[in-house]
């Protein structure tokens, strides 16, 4: 894999249209953990999987794509995921996901208003700006430094971040 890979999922876009209103009115009790308090907001919202069973279809696509990209059976991969609500004026600071045994990182875009920020991937001298689209997956190596530019729209951008790692050996 070069710096990143993208994948568009038309079926997922239909599901995203149903998820957006639910996420916008997300009850506090569905959020089991929050992390990365930066710029006045928690960047990552972790949900109880049973509170959003519809997301499982999107996560299944992530695992299938990761299996292809990593040349590894799906049964040997696990996924960690979180929700990201990027409100008007929000940005995400540069960071990596190489804290543990991650093999692949990425994002799936649920709702992308115009001018709601670009994903910027940086690896040494290589720098790419990606314009997100609804239904788009972007996969990259966990050690790739990345950030999201400021949401200049008047609407929230919704996405799911994820890390793929090996299933723990017991």
C-alpha cells in the first residue's frame, strides 16, 4: 500500500443516510467512553455496539477491505472503532495511531457537508490532502501522521475512525 487506499461503498451510503439523524440526536447514555479532549471537544466517542447495531454492516466492509489490503484472513483481524462528530469550527490535530499492535487505520465518512475539512496524510516528505465523500473509506498505515483541516461549513461532519489489529492469541 502506498500512503493510503480509498474505497467507495454505495450500499454503505444508504445506511449512512439512516445513521446520520440517529447520531445527531445521540443520547449521552449510548456513549460509553470519550477520549482525546483537544480544542474544546472530545474527538473520539466510543459507543456500546448494541446501541448501534446498524454500524456492524459498515464494520464488516472495513474488515473485508482490511483483509484484502493486509493479505490476512478476516478471522485473524479485530477492529476498534469510534465516532467522530466534527462540528463547525472543529479541526483534528496531527497524530498517529501506532500506540499498540495496530496493522491498519482508517476512516469511514457518514456525512460530509461541503467545506467541512480535508484529511491530510503526512509521511516524511510525502503529503496528501484527501477530500472526503459520503460513503468513502480511507485506509492508511497507523504510523502515518494525519490531521483534519478546520470544518468551515455550518453543519457537522460525521465519520467513524477505526484501527485494525490482530486477534489476540490465547
